[in-house]
């Protein structure tokens, strides 16, 4: 894994970023203690970014693909309009049971709607128009998720895709990249060639692609 940032830079950025709420701290501790891949969680810096993006956009309907322990869902729900809601999909039933308790504790059980199952199938049944979508599940399906959901994104609406630097592997020659890194590379190229959208690759944490539908 490549060192993407000057050592200490992220810690410095966290020091000068609003602190985590108590529920997010609790989710972070749970994730460290009870999951095998805690690095999958958005975490402090990216979480505050997602909260601020949500507050700026003030979405009515948000979709998240990849709930994990619920950290990013709580952040993305921050700016929801009254009457709005966030759908979050994960295929891990055990995680969703735990998340529901966290959403309850955060006072968000009414507005965060977890759907358990394979996102590839669930996406096909959604008929809302989303103002904000967060793609954060299996990298091999990013292009499929994007193409399936883009028609369901409002004009002027937003998509965020996580891990678009894939621990710096995208900087390696393609033959040296892992399968998920190659999938991310293909996704980045797909977005770059898509004139239906404007896009910005943000070097926050593991890379976030911010996409606006024209
Ligand atoms: C990177 S984690 C999500 C992290 C979370 N969004 C956050 O920022 O804290 C990816 C999640 O996607 C889920 N996932 C992977 N492939 C999936 C699929 N095809 N359908 C539904 N969920 C999937 C995994 O179970 C895992 O919990």
C-alpha cells in the first residue's frame, strides 16, 4: 500500500476539523472492535465532509450503496429536508441489525431506511429520483451502479464515489494493480469520458469522486 499523504497530514487535518459526535465515536469504536476491515468506515475527516456536503445540497432523497456500520449514512442524513429520507443498501444482514440500533440512538430511525440485499438487484426496483447518491460498495460493480442510478439522479443532482485512489494503487502500472484497483481505474476513466456529468476527484482520505449530473 502506497503512502498517499505526508505523514501526519491527515492527523493535522483532523485536529482542525469539527469533532465527531458521540454516536459517531461509538460507531467508530464498535467498528474497530467488531469488524475485520475497520478501514472501510468513512471516519472522522470524510464524515465531516459528507455531513457538510449534505448540508450544502439539502437533499430530499439520498441513496447510499454500502452501509457497513452506518457511519456515513448518519453523516449523509445531516442535511436532509423535512419529509426526506435516506435509503442505504447492504447485503450484510448482521451489520444492518446493528446499524438499526445506531440509527435509533442517533434519532434518525425515521429517516434512514436500510434495505438488506444485493445492491445490483435492489437498485433496479428503486423509483425515487435522488438528489445525492454515495457509491461505496464492491469496486467491481461501480460502473454498473453508476449507470443504473444515473437516470434516477435529478438534473443538477450529485453522486459521490469513494476509494477512487484505491490506496494509491491507481498510480501503479495497470499490470501491477489488484482487481479492485483496476475496476476503480476503469470507473475513473468511464466518468472522465462521460459528457453527461461534471466531475472532481478530491484527494480526501482514499479519494472521493464528486460528480454532478448536467
Ligand atoms: C466500504 S464499506 C461501506 C462503508 C460505509 N459507507 C462508510 O463509509 O462507513 C462497503 C460495504 O458494501 C457492502 N457491499 C459490498 N458489495 C455489496 C453488494 N453487491 N450489495 C450490497 N452491499 C454490498 C459490504 O457488505 C460493506 O459493508
